[in-house]
């Protein structure tokens, strides 16, 4: 890593590691405890410092100005919401079905869900490679 990229990389690492630590242990430590609030404050400070550093570089590690673009920003927001919904379903599925008694039963139920998702990705990938998926999307959008 070039010496000129280290400040931004360190700031991102501190910010993201602190965020993960705070969110992971917040319920154990207590969400309003000094330790949790301190770690989350370090996360905000680290990520803010990373943004400031990266905004003033000619060759940033992560060009944060791109997130402000309407096209990329809306795509990232859509992707984030999709991933949150996907993992919420896979996490909550055993609770709603009442089938997830033991850890092994819950894992077996989630494995079936993940297998179905994997199969769908393989099929959609093959359809996309053949050009069929594009035709299906265009046809449904035209209606």
C-alpha cells in the first residue's frame, strides 16, 4: 500500500471495525453503556475522518462523491434494502414457521432456503447468458 493511501485506509479500518464491534456487543454491554456509546462514537469519528481524507485526495481509495450521484446512490440503496430483506427472511424464517427447534433443525431449514436461492441464481444466470432473461424483462416492462 502506498504511503499516501494509508491515512484513509486506517480511518476506514478504525471506523468499520468500531461499528462492527459496537453493533455486535451493544446488546451484551447495554445500548446506553459508556463502552457501547464510546465505540459507536469512534466508528462515527473514524468514518467521518475517512470521508474527509478521501474527499481531499486526487486518487481516493473510495470516491465518496459517487454515492451522491443519483444513479449510483439509488442503486446502492436498492441493493442494501434488498440484502436486508433477504437476510431478514432467512433469519426469521425458522421463527415464523415454528420448525426451528434445535440449532441443527434451524440450520437444516435455512440450508433448504439457501439451496433454493442458489438454484434460482444458477437458472437466472443461464437465462441471462442465453439472452432470454433480457427478453423476459423487456417484455414484462413493455406491458
